[in-house]
């Protein structure tokens, strides 16, 4: 309606610059996009100047900062959005302040830590289950259907699915490639890089090699870097990463199911690579099902099915440059339209109504 006052929202997050990470990026970009749609008041806990998360003392003090800031607001906010599941008690503070609508964003580890077992895992699971009982009507903004499924394990059933977005903007691809595959991400088992090197690479023609852009976290996975057909690029950022996405024969995201319950909350590499003009081959599992529009921004392949992956790579290699270019231009356009921060903010706002 003309002249209607915009919704006022408080955004509470412990993930903020100068700390560096996926959740920090989400917080800042979501705040920027929401500020275009509503009257937004961020209450954020900045990280350290060296890019590391805030100290334990800062984390312990943050609830008091939230209380002080909330009760200092001149008017009661219409809504409150919390940045992750681990800070759910702050929703109670927002409710005490009178905010009639509350939502909490859910990402990955903040949802699934209970699956790790042990004392910490069991305690965290009990902590989430307590929150589900106290905040029965609270809306959860899940980054994927997989995240929403894991949330239900601890009693959180009221969720909306809002896929993540990417900042990447690049010129249209010309269809050429360097003949090498690219894996981008952490070298941990569930990401599937080690599996791909062991099981898929030997099935491919000898001239097809694999570049890895990422960091070494798991010693078993890192040992795969000794393979002569593997080239480790280290961590890439900005334009260097965009060029790597665009130049690759295909960007492979070969996640594998894990018996210990670890899962991929979303898989931001998939929309990033598509937006950069790269060809995406991703496992049909977990949050990747919402990070890839199958047949449009990439292809979803059966997880842990080496022959299917090898066949897909060979098929992509045989595409003529013109056919490849037209496919990737369409993929890039679709990624730019769908994996967009304004879309994500609008869907987040709609979840409050």
C-alpha cells in the first residue's frame, strides 16, 4: 500500500567482518539486501582484525550487548532475525522486547553438531531440543532442504527454504577450456576430492588432470595430492578463482554420503562456478540439490558412482566450443538470476509473513 511504513527488523549475528568465512559473508550480504527492503537494525559481533572469529570473552559478552541494544531501541521492532541456530536464546530476549515475529537462520554445523556424538555432541543436541520446545512457533530460515531435514532431528519443524546467493559477476563464457578439471574447497572426506582421485580419475583418459584450489584439512585427503595427475593450486580468491572456474573443463563437486552424519548444508561452490561461467558437475546429495538447478546451472550426478562421473566428464569434454558456450551462457544467466542476494532477502522477508 502507498505510504505504508516498511517493516522494522533487528538482525542479530555473531558472524561479522573483519572475521572471514561463509557465515560472515552471508551475514553482511543478507544485511545489505534486507536493508533495501525494510528498516534494518543490525546488532553484530565483529571478528578480529586478522580475520579470525571473536574471542571467547567477546562471545560471552555478546548477549549483554544484544540486551542493551534491544532495550535501547526507541520503538519495538516488528521482527527479529538471528544469524545462526547456536544463538537461539537471544530469540527469547527479542520476544521479551516485544518483537512479534522471530526467525533464525540455519546453515550447517550450527544445525548438525549433535551428529558428531560424544559429550559435546549430545549436549549440543539437548541444547537445540530445548530451544525447539521453548520457541515452538519460531520460523527457521534453512539454506537447503537437507538442512531443514537435519533440523527436524532436534525438533525444529517450522522452516522455510532460502538458498544462498553469490556475489560473482563475470563476462559470458566463450566455450574454451584448459582441459583440466577443478575441485575447489576444503580437503575433507565428505567433500569427495579423495574419492574422486582414487575412483574416478583412473577411469578418465590420461590427458585429463585435476587442479585443486583449497586448503588441506584432512591428512588422508591431503595425501591424495601426491598423485601425478593432481596439481595443487592452494587457496584462490577473487579474480583468480573466477578464472579457474571459467577455464576448467568442469568444476567437480563430488560429495559423498557420510556414515557419521556429516552433510553439506548448501555447497556455495556450485552457484559460484556457474555464475563465473564454469561447467558444474555435482553430487546429487545433501544441500547440493538446492545449490544446483539440475540441467540448468549444472548437472547432478549419483554420489559415489565412479562410472557415472567418468562418463559425464567424457561427455563434457566432447562438446564443441560453440555448444559449450551456449550451454554455459544460459547456465550463467540462470545462476545470476536465481542465486541473487535480493532474491534471498525477499524470500527471507516473506518467511515472516
